[in-house]
């Protein structure tokens, strides 16, 4: 369906700006930092660029604009009140949302109908980059519908956490056609260091979900080992240093260690009462994505299922940990141990 002339006329000035305009939808822990890097580097390269931010929480957009303008007083930045407005304004639209329901609603109710309403040549020059971690099936369906409008789309979930987002050192795992990957590359390189084309639509997400399956399991076992070490009287810094230089080394022990003062000179979320990292609720979501995928693929996931169950129990039994970094699973285990309780993993039986 094409738009009414009146609506097109109203948005004509915005449409003229589309090629040099970049919209970012979802300014949460990750999106805020990613948008900041993208916009500041793009602004340094072309000062006539226009930036648009959009979040369901208006204060998130206002806060972003204020901070951005403080650092770049001459920058052109505005707030879109909906994904529809963001798509009308910009040829490049990046989304960073919690998960499948939000991506479905932002694309199916906002971005895709807007692309359908645009003149064909404008839809054709639009690029959508979704960096959310979500269900592969949902992402593929959304991408198929975007492609049908003539626009291009990649799934580009990230690895590297809030620290990587802030430093601009994220790894992007990209799914989509070769041509969409090439279009997305320059924008992704403003926000990350490693940009890997994993395959067709959904492949970036497949890789991301496999990575987080490993990470989710690892963080629990690191919590178990650090707690056991503590009971054995080991200094947490000594134990962290031994494991970091031994075969048990992994990101969860050497970068995201859950025990305060275990990583001298580093500042993992446990040093800030587990604030500011990757929320336990999001890790539970990712473990669910992995267990769903494995049941569709017919592969066994005994540790993944156990980990999903444990993160679920963390949130049920200690809800305040749901928004804290997922390394707080250590705190959950510690609390249980102090209360003399055991963790019961409830496997589903056939
Ligand atoms: P977050 O919850 O902090 O941010 C999500 C943002 O999206 C919020 O600002 C929210 O208001 C906004 N939002 C929700 N619905 C919206 C809508 N309909 N329209 C516009 N905005 C909307 O989450 P996050 O930590 O930034 O994570 C985002 C994604 O990145 C998730 O899929 C997560 O799994 C993934 N991820 C997170 C990390 C991390 O360390 N936080 C690391 C890697 C990947």
C-alpha cells in the first residue's frame, strides 16, 4: 500500500534527509553505548549526518540526546516517538531490543508497514540492522517480510557485553545476504572490532545462542568453584589467578569473576553489587532460546537445561537478582549454602 499524498507531503522534508540519517531504536544498557559510538564516529566523519533515537521509555531518548549534545554541541539529533517515525526519518535503522516480542512489535507494527508505505526506491535503499538476541525463527520471518518491501536486513547480535559496547570493541555475528552484510559492515565497524559474516538470515543468531549456551553454563560452574574454594580457605584472588592461567580458564573467571576483589585492577559487576552487566533475566531468556533451538534440532542439552532451570530458580527465589548481572548466580548459591539448603535441578522427565 502506498501512502496518501498528504502524508507523503507532510514527511517530504524528512524523506529528503533519509540518506544521511541514522536511527537507533532501543537505548538500554547496550543500545545506549552502541548508539553513542555509532553517532559520534559518524558525526566525526560527516558533520551533516542526522541522528534519530527512539525508545519506548521517553526519558531514555531525552537523556541520550542531552548527553550527546553536551559532547557534540553542533550535532543534528532528534527523538522519534515511534519506530514508524524513525523509519521515515532514516535510511539506516538499527534496533537493540530485549527479545522476540519487542522485535515482533517494533518491526511488524512499525518498521515493516512504514517500509511498505514508502515509495519503492526509498524502501529499496533502506537497511535494517537488528542486534537483539532473539528466536532464530522470529528473526527469519521478520527479515523475510523486510526483504519483501525491497529493503535489506541483517541479524547482527553481539558479544562483548556493556564494557565492549562502551569501548566499541563488540563482536558482531551477522546473518544475511552478502550484499546486506557489505552494506551493514561500515556501521558495525563503528561499534565493534570483530564483524563476522556467519551465513544467511538467522545464522548470526544461531552462533550467538550457541555462544551464550556455553557462557550461561560456565558462569554457574565458576560460581560453584569460587564458592567451594572459599569453603576450602583459598584466597579468591589466588584461585582466580590459578584458574585463569590453567585449563579451567574462561571469560567467566578471568573477566566476569563473581567474587569481589578476586581480579585486582579489574572492575567486574560484582564490585558494584552486580549492577551494570548482563541481567540474569536476559541470560535466562538466552538459555530458553538455546533449549528451544535444541529441541527443534533434536540435539541433547543436559547442561543447558540444568542451567536454564537454575537461572529460573534464581529469579523465582531471589527476584532482586533478576536485573543484576548473571554472575550473581554465585550470590544465589552462597545464600543457599549459608542457609544449609541444596540446589535442586528439576529436569523434565519423558
Ligand atoms: P535493556 O533491557 O537494557 O534494553 C532494551 C531497551 O529497549 C530498553 O531501553 C527498552 O526501553 C527498549 N525497548 C523495549 N521495547 C521497546 C519498543 N517497543 N520500542 C522501543 N524501545 C523499546 O537490554 P540490553 O542489556 O541493552 O540488551 C539488549 C539486547 O542485547 C538483548 O537481546 C540482550 O540479550 C542482548 N545482549 C545484551 C548484553 C548485555 O551485556 N547487556 C550482551 C550481549 C547481548
